[in-house]
């Protein structure tokens, strides 16, 4: 296995596990700590997407068979999850920091964003795991 592939795969898996894990935890705990985890979460999302794109170019370039189609569905889910978190949770956190949003309303928005993202990331994870076998 080439070193670049092994490193990219490891970076991708670690970033995705952190991103999904924090999403699941924040969805379950009512968004407690979302303010502190938002930037690391979004950083992990960017790293997961970039390293995933690199992996795609190494392994799937020029192909769009069944495996790539299933992976593409997972990619779309992950991108939607990142967008939901950035827009919904990011805006709510910003408003909370400025004192513009009632804490309860902003917290509810953060929780909703994390729940949506957690579901999408779970689906993305499953698609990446099973793509090879379907």
C-alpha cells in the first residue's frame, strides 16, 4: 500500500470519526459545549472532505460504477451535514456570542442542526462501509 494512500486514509478516517462523534454527542447532550466544539468540528469536516477528495482521485478517478454511485450518495450527505452545521449551528452560536439570540432558541437551533447532521453522517458512514460490497 503506498504511503500517501495510507496517510490519506488515516487522516480521512480520524477527521470523519471526530466530526461524526462530536455531532452524535452534541445531538444527544442538548448541544452542551457546541460553542467550543464548533470550530474543531468544522475543521474536521474540511479535512474529511479534502482527504476524501484525494482518496477519490487515487482510487476512483474516471470510474462511476455502482461503488462510486453509493460513495457519491455518502459524499452528498456529508456535504449537506457540513452545510447544515455551518449555517444553522454557526449562526446560532454567533448570535449567542453577540447576545442577540435568546439562549433557549439558539440552543434549540444548535440541537436541531446537530441531530440533522448526525443522521446524515451516519448515512454517509454506512454508505462508505457498504459501497464495496453492494
